[in-house]
C-alpha cells in the first residue's frame, strides 16, 4: 500500500505558547522505570492537571490495552495513543476493555513479511503486534516475559511469515541491548518508502507504516482537541519519541535519552527517579503565568547548556545527561510509595 508521508519534524521549530493545554506523555523510561510502577508525585501531579482542565494523553509503543492500565491509575479520560502512533483509541469505560477505535494505520503485509526475514538475518527475533494481539513464533522462549511486559497473553504460531497475510499494526524485532540501534540505519535504508523504522527500547527495533510516528499522532490529537501545537507539552526518552518532542512547542527529553533526542528537545527533564516529568508539569503547566514563563526560560537555557556540553564531548560523570541523576536547578523531589497497574501501592522493594 502507498504510504502517506508526514510533514517533516524540525527540532524546536514550533514556538512555545503558554498556558499549556495538552500534555502528551511516554510511559516507559519517562513515567515508569523497569519496575513498571507509577510514583505518588507523578500520579498526584497528573491528576491535578486533569482537575485544572488540561488534556492528558499517554503516547506509547505499547498496545493500547496495556497503556490503559496506566491511564486508569492516572485518572485519564482522553484518547490513548499506542503502537508508536499506529493505533489510537478512546479510553474505555471499564478497565480490561478496549476503547473505541479512533485511528489505525497498519503496515502492509508484504513489507511486514520482508521485515521478519530481514530481522532474522541480522540476529534479531521479530514478533507482531496487531491491534491488541502479540503474535510470536511458537518456540519463542521469552513468551512469558513479553506477555508480562505488555499485559496481554501472546498468540503462538508455527510460522510467523506465513501467518502475516493481512496488514499488521507493527513489527517488533528484539535483540541484545545495542543491536537494534546498530541496525537502525541499515533498516531505514532497506525499507525506505515501505516502512518507518525506529528504536523504542535498547532491545526493540520497530517497523511501522510509512508516516506513522508518535509525532504525527500528537499532531492529529491536537487538531482533534482544538489545541495549538505550541501549547502542547510532550515528554519522552527514546528515539521513537523524537518526532513527538519536535512536533510541539514544549518538547522535553528525559536526561537518559540518546543524544539525538536531547538535540531535538527544547527542555531536558530532571531524572525519572526524581519524577522529572511531574516536575515539568508542575513548573510549566500548573504554575501561574509568570512563574511558568520564568521556568520555561530557565529550562530552555539549561537544555542549551547540556546540548553544548554534548557537542563538545564533555559527558563527564557530573553531567545530568551522562548520569541521569541531577535534577533541574531549583527543583527537588522525594519519591514516595509507588503504584503499579493492576495492584495496590508498592514500595521499591516489592514493586515487581
């Protein structure tokens, strides 16, 4: 099928506007760490933003069924963007259900089959995400790990290539940390015009339909909500967040992000362990007009200094980009108890 090409995403090209009216948040590496739990300050801050009338949406590579578990804890009511922007659903009325399908842009089946073969030839293990289904080869030894991560049981098939006869939402090729990133340029060259390829996690190389990205999905969501892109705050931490961060006026990267994402961001958030996304929301979206404007200037100046240090190759141990341990000047956080989807509050020691 012919792909629709998105308008280019140019770093910091959208002028920021205040007040912020819409917040778009990545999940993994931005709101939750490997323990997959939401911290108290993050939950409280996002709920407060909702009470103030701000629109808040999760924008993730996960299936929407998985993302809804986090959205329910946060009290969100706006649409959920999943599968790198390939799938958008309304929030369901009940947990465990899927919301109304608003948008679906799947990958051509012939391209998906080629991506499976290409990935295997390079030592990657592909599987399919289609709507709310995870489809993997029958003998995959990591089926339980994938199911736990995504919150859905996997469908095992004897021949993944033979199974792909219709369009699928995306293809995920899994490998050791570093292998997906090293294969990215070759994958983009091999599938130019047929699929867009990104890295969503150090272990995940992902193939989606041409023009599909979190950034294009956020543009769609902002239009649907009647919100200027300049009045959108977007926060993410991986290469698959780069278009989303560049698409809005207030694009922020987590301090552990790849350098390309830092380069594309207007702001660099405090670290995840200090609930950096919550701090940004507090300073930019919940503060008064003067305080928010002052914070935006300070955050932008700090991000500029970080980018300049990176360009000079000064990734020293005290640099927040190198370590992900230093908060924004003037801000502090004390992580409290944390909440995990599908369970009660948990402390760091029993959160898994």
